[in-house]
C-alpha cells in the first residue's frame, strides 16, 4: 500500500468509474470525499479536475451524524505531470498519488516506477 488511504475505508466499493482514460495518465491523486449518494458522479468543488470516482455497494451505510457516504475520488491538479510534464512532478509524485493501472474497487492502489518517474524523458 502506498497511499495515505487505509483499505478499510474502501470496503464497500462496488466499482471505479473513470472520466478519463487511466492508461494515458502516469498517476492520479486519490482522496475520500463525503457525498450524499452511493453512486453517480459526485460534485467536485476543489481545484483541478476529477478524473474518476468510486461507486459504493447497496450495503454501504451513510455516516449517522452527517448522512453522507465516504467515497474515493481521483483527481489531478494543474501543476501535475499530465499538464506540466517538465514541472514540479517531472519526476516523483505527490504522496497521495498512485498508478491508475493498479486501482481496483476495495484496493488502495500502488506507486509504480511509472507513477514515480514518469514517461517524460529527462
């Protein structure tokens, strides 16, 4: 496991929906957002762009205090490698970044040589 996430938070994931082709991305950032629904595209009110999200199974319970579901969201910021290949992350990746090819429901995802070093020639 290489992300800041704990796999126990992902135990009710049913599937991962990609809004962009994950094969074209060296890495994606992943986070947990609280949303009112188990499925469908969650609202995105952060910097950057959402590139994917997880949908939950029917047994996922909302937080009793907030009534919200905890769902994983995948995103990229404007200074990430896909838009700025010679910038800050020309080599290396943010702590919450994983290779999207290793992402599956209920699995955190992993850092790989591609996610860490990238495909950009040095």
